[in-house]
C-alpha cells in the first residue's frame, strides 16, 4: 500500500513513523492496534484520513493562497490573531468535499458499522496534526475533538470542523511560538469507535509522576463519564499511583496512593443537536472510588507495556465501557515535560515570613512565587489579564493558553494533575495550584499572595509576600563513599521529589508524620470508637472513615499507603521506619486522643516509645501500627521496610515489644524482616552488647542522647549553650556504641543534625567506623562530600602509618 497517496487508512495499517501522513495521534493509535493488540492491550478500531486528503480539500476549494494571504497579514501586524483565525476557519467551513475524499470517509465509516453490527454507529472524530505529539511538543488540545458523532453525514460535518480547528487562535499561537510553518502542517482526522464511557468511566494515565519525573510509578486520574472533563480540568478526579517494579508480581497489589476526587459532574451522550452534555453525578458516584484494584492493575500494566514498546515515558487516555466493563486505551503520546528535564541537579525552594494560609489544592511543579492576583471568572474577560500576575479562575482550556504564558502562577477551582491547567503549567515551568474548589470565592482581584508548590504534593496559597529562597543541588560529580549516606524523610507528599538523590536509602522515616497529617485520628479512638465521649469528634471521625466498614482498617490502610510512597523512593534500598514516637501531649492532639492520654509533667521522658507498645493503655494501637507494616510488606510488596523501636529503656522492654510484634505477624527474620533500635538513652549505650542480641542494628538519635547524657532540655533557651552534640561525654557514648555494634556484627547509623552543621563531626563518625549517616535532603550533598574527604584523610593516615 502506498500510504502517501491513500486518502483513508485503517488504523491497523498505520505505524508510529507515519506522523507525516496521519499525525502523531493517529500514528500512535495505529502503532498500538497493529503492534500491541497481540499483547492484550485493547484499542478501539477506526480509521484516519491522510495529509493528502487535507491538501486535496484545500486545493479543491482553492483556499491555499487565501490562507497564505491571511497569515501574511497577521504576521506583518495588519490583522489580529482573532481576525486571522476566524478568516481561515471560514474558508474551511464554507468548503465542499472533493467527491473521492467524501466517498472514502463514508466507505470507511460504513465498514466500522458493519464491524460493530450497528447502523449510525457512535464514533469519536479527533484531530491529529502532522506536527503533533512529537517528543518535544505536545500540541495538547490545540485542535478539536467531537464525541458521539452518529451517521455518515454527521461524520463529514465533524471532519470539516476538524480541518477548520487547525486554525483556532490557540493552535495558531502554539505553532507560532514553537516555530512551525502554518502552511506546511496538515491535519489528519481520526474516526474511532466510541467506547461507552458515558455509562462507565475514563481518564488520563502517565507512566511517570508528572510533577517530579519519578519513573517508578504509574499515575492514573479517573472520573465518571466521558474523559473530556478530566482533560479539560472541569472535574476533580480520583488519583491513584501504582509502583511499577511490582506490577509483574501477582502476589502483591502495589497501589501506593488512592485519593478520592469530588467528581461533581460527568459528561454523557446527548442528542443529535448536542451530542454530549454534562450532568451532576449522584451522591453515590461522588462518594465512591471510580476504579477498583483489578482495573488499576490492568491499566498500570498496560502503561508499562506501552512505555516499553515506545521506549519513553508516555501520556495515555483510557476508558471503561459501562455496558461491557471492558477497559480500552484511547490515545497514547510521548510525555513531553519531565522527559526533557535535566537529571543532574535539583532546584529547591524554601519560604520564610509566610502569611496565613488562604487556600490549598494540588501542587503542580515544585516552585514558589509571589505576586498579585488577577481573577478572571470567564474566558470572555481574558483580555483584561495583567501580564506577570497570578491567574485565578475556575478552569482553563486551550483558549486560555496565550494568557497562561504571561502569568507568574496559576490557581484553579477545578482540575487534577492531568488537567489542561496542570499540563500547560508544567510545560511553561509555572507553579500552579489546581483543584482548590473555591479559589475564585476566597481570593480577590489585586490581592498580594504567595503561591507555594515547594512543600509537597499539596499546593498552598499564603496571604502577602513571603521571602523565597532558591537553591540548586548539583549531583554531576558526587564521589563514592564507603559510609552510607541516607535520608531523613517523613512526608510522603514531598518524598518523590528527592528520588534523583543518589542516597543509600532512608535512614529515618517518622511514622508519626503520616499519622498526624494523613490519618489525624488517635488509633485507640478507632479501636474504641463506640466509647468516644465527644460527639463532635465522633462526627469528624465518621467522615474520615466513611470508606471503611471497620474503622481500624482506616488506620492500617492509610498508614501502609503513606509509608509505601516513602518505600517507593528508596526501593530496593532500605527504609528504616521508626514506629510512632509521639509524646503523650502530642498523641492527645489527635482526634479522640484526649480521652486516651494522661497529662504528664515531662512528656519528653514520660509515656513514650517502647513502653507504650506493650502497655494495656496503647497495645491495641501499636498492633494497628504492626498490621500496617505487615500490609506494607506483604500486600504492597515493600520488603525493603525495616522496623525501628524508639526510646527502648531496657532490654526487658525490647523483649516484650518484639513479642507483641511477633503476635501481629512481624517476627524478626521472617521474610527478611530486620528490626533496629534507636540509641538515644544512656542505657542503650551501656548495654549495647545486650541490645545487639535482640536487634539487627542501632540508629543513634544524637539529639535525645545528648539531652539525656548531659541532663539538658534541648528545647530550653536558658540552657541552649550547654546543648552540644560534640561534648566529650556525648562523643564517648557514640564511639562506644559504634564499637559494641561492630563487635556484634550489627549495623549502626546516626540520624541527627550534627553532621550537617559541623564537618568535623562527620570526620569523627567516619573515624569511629559508623555504617551510615542519615541527613535531611538539603544537607545530603554537603555531608556526602565531607564524608568522602574524611574517608580520604583516613586512607592517607593509614598509608602514612
């Protein structure tokens, strides 16, 4: 077949290198149908018109020279963008079909009807420009798509409108910005059998994390009905993340994030005059997750297959047929933002002097800016946008792109991570906070604010002008070190941004951060929910746990998934998870916590750590923590999780705690489970050899160890001059426990601030032979370099000796 002289081609005859003939979108559909169908990936059948068909239409209607004249007048400043676009579109809309082109389209459509055994088959008519979906240009949403088109005449009308949409204002602007010759770009039209997602669900899927580029996850957005609402950002979708390395293992279900969206509307089929329409979702639909585990696993596995076949990160649209329950891939294109990002450096932002929090949403990007709000509620008011201001609106679509290019940041009421606002913001390198819900209500025109996407996956808008500092971590020439340099992390929302750091794992993951920020409920309040005295807290807990029949499972499930995101960043390297180390006053601050906590004069050395875990006052809460770790390892698959016990005062306590863990399926040594102990009490040092008989490793908590060695409250301003981790007594303690641990064959690390602040302290630790040093991400490079120097000095000393 001579594809270049064919007017219409079945998708089955197309390959991805046919972009010049049928555009990126249609070439990709043909590639998947012809090459991946045998691997079980389902793509709806269809056909594409060729670039030759487009030029035939242009020549038949004698509009080439007229198009060129319109474009020349625009580029010479004689006419506006809007005038030019309207004039060229009119040329296409008033044209007639060449008989051979119309006949070819009609014949191909009749073939789809016969294949489906259905007259007036419902199809999607999509535009596919011949410069579209290239690795360095997405052209996302630049041309039109028409859904639920029925009948041959309606298909021809939709195709004519697709041709005209090659010259929408946004498409003209985008090509001009990216240096494409308007007269050399043709349009192919894809006519694809509709999947009944109007009765089911649909969404967008990426084979990497869209905001950090983390390449070990699949990101899936999902909503009810047709997928246009998700793409446009008109709906706040569900969001899921799955860990790619475990997808081939059928014994585990690696769904590491499951976030429910509002999903207030859905797009469904309409009538002949209005083929689609939006309707409100039912309360049941809003309260339910769109996808179950089986569907998530199938979609994620398809994403991995497609990525492998194309050899690059991919952006895909998917749909689930509400009649048959079948899943389909509707489109696939290369991801164009993170794939172009430099991998040798990480830019970070820190804020100080923040104002009050005005609103929150999903963070797009990792930047932060200050500026003045320009609130525009309707696209008809776009012209009043002030360059360099922060755009606030309900949603954006491709018509907003020219304005977005002139903005400092973007805030929207609606949309998820795969919405138009999110995609364009990433492409432009702008911080954006999407899916706020009520930003246009809370914020006002002319207001000075700070937009921060630098604090995790939650974007925050602060009142006033904060101080923003930017720094860049350059990893291009990091030395190797024998001493492992690990990270201290707690927030699953920020964890993915550090995946590029060449760390040796996570040396300290604080469980209590997930409990306080994600779960928010005291575990004993879930165990004893029927006994809660506060009606207000009962209602709040009921709301949080609405998806769980057993309220205890709310704690287990959310803790396991929160920790899973941390494990994913480190995998396959170890992540040392410290079991909850709240003080009693901190536990009391959780929902329902006051009822289960005692008032203590000195919580710092009170009822905390190991003593809680076997006590009747908290044992059932600790058992939920153990069940979460078991789920993390057994069901989600993260066997790189190491458990650590904090504030273990005696060896007898250690034995009791290990017994409770074993009773809950966490037996040291089973399935490679390692258990560490925090070394933060003098007794841990003095009896280190005895502790080593019950644990696989020590992690020196230098702050608490200094406090208890010197008898100095680390939070006391009066005694701050005495608190010194480099005091001779503290250093003796650290040296002794390292020696004892090494003698017993145990690993020993340190998770404190001292190596970051004091280079000479890193020298001391290396000299002692410490196994690992765990630091905050912003200190990683400095400590890594210092340790390399320390090790070099040690080698030189040995050589001299």
